């Protein structure tokens, strides 16, 4: 059996990326109902709200996961709640998962850590993670300034580790999913694609900006400081690129961006796959089309192998 399915209980190894404020029950529930794995964020730091979201997902009976961004957790309250709340699958990110493994495993929770480099992948395997989310530089949101593409990073990690890999960064359809599987992944995670879904809570103009963007429509900001992020090109982000630095409070207006549609209130996080996304679709459509395209491509490639032909 596919190990990501065994670990998550989902019907398809398609995971929705954790995204502050965006990855809550509305989106995560839609993804899990459509056969993927919805993941609830805790990076917003809104502990009470996130607890309510996790409880609601638990009560729905759908498979789901929770993300714990280690560096952004104010204290261990969220870790303790997750351990006591019947959550079965956690992705950790932003920091070393070493201290989180024992309590999470003690609660019977499967742990995947998100890694942008081979070095971190090896360290995570050493401390006992069950799997890895391999996040290439194409992806939207928080980034490692030493950019390595999903294409290379997946291969580098697959060559050295045996744990299940979920590929993230630049994947938005069955073509990307088939490519990720060819490079050694057993699952995929999509952020930008699900932001641009009917069930995503962001305003229509944010979704339209993703649809309008080309593959060159994003850039990486703040490489020499933290946080280093990938966001859509805009007047505001152009100024940050020109200055070579982003003010420390640049993301302060992110809720105004996410909920009031002011596209200049903060950098609009998005990945290079924005250049491949040509419309807002329901989560069900996105997942069904991704699975169908994956099957079509792998069947065609299987046919080539059976015929010992390159087409
Ligand atoms: C709008 C948006 C918001 C995001 N917010 C967060 C976040 O709060 N915390 C985090 O760890 N990653 C965040 N990410 C990164 C995603 O978790 C994921 O790694 C990324 O979206 C995968 O690449 P893709 O966008 O090409 O699918 C965000 C991504 C997007 C597009």
C-alpha cells in the first residue's frame, strides 16, 4: 500500500499545504471530503481559533492533519492539545523536530517534517520522523534562501533516505504529481493550487491574481533576513526587491490581504505554479482532475516501458 495513504487514512496521497489563516475547516474539510488530506494550520498563532478548527475536523470524522511550525509556537500548549485531541497525522516545520517526536509518537501520531535541504532531511530521519515533506524553492510562502528546486531536492533526498516523501513546491496537477512520483515521492502537497480553489477563504481578487500570473509572476523576497518568502510580483514586493530587504513588519497586514482583498497590504504569498493555474476550480474538481491526469500519464509511461520504447 502507498505509505502516505497508510499514514494519513486519505483516499488519495494529495495533501493540502498548511497556510496561516487559510488552512482551516472550510478548505481542509473540502480537501478531505474530496479524498485528499486537509491540514489545519497553527502558524497564525491564534491558539483558540486553531483549537476550534481542529475540534471541528475531529468531529467531522474525516481524515486530516495538523501542522506545528516549531519556531512559531509560543509555548507547548498547542503540542499538548494536539497530543490529547485524537489527531493522527502531524507535519512539523520551521525548526528541529527532535523534541516533538517523543510526545507525538507517545500519542500515536505519525510525524512528517517539512525540509528544504538534504542535510535537514538526514537529521530528521536520525531523530525518528516517519516521513518528510520535501519542499522545493518553487513553492509559495516561507522559503529557504538557499533555493533548491523540487526536481533536484526530491532526487537528492530519495537517493539517501528510505522514509516516505511528500513532494511540495510547484505542483498543481497530475502532471506535477506524476513527475514527483517518478522522482521518488509517494505523495504530493499543494498550496497555491488550493488557495485558488472555490472553497479557499481568500477574496476573488487574490485568486484572480494567481490565475493572471505567469510562471515568472513571483519572486523570492528577503533572502538575507527572515522570513525569506516567495510572493506574487506587485508594487510593494517590487520595492522590497529593489531595496534587497523587507521591513520586519511586512507581513503585519496579511489578514487585510487575506480577508479584505487589499493586494498591497502585504506580500501575496504564492508559488511559481501560479503560472500553470488557469482558473478557480472546486477542490473536488482539482483533486479529480489531478488523479485522472496522474493515471493517464503513468499509464502512458507504463505502456512505453512495456513496449521498451521511448515513444
Ligand atoms: C498563500 C500561502 C500561504 C502560506 N502560508 C504558510 C504558512 O503560514 N506557514 C508555512 O509553513 N507555509 C506556508 N505556505 C507554504 C505552504 O505550506 C507550501 O509549502 C507551499 O504552498 C507549497 O508549494 P506550492 O505553493 O507550489 O504548492 C504558504 C503558501 C501559500 C501559497
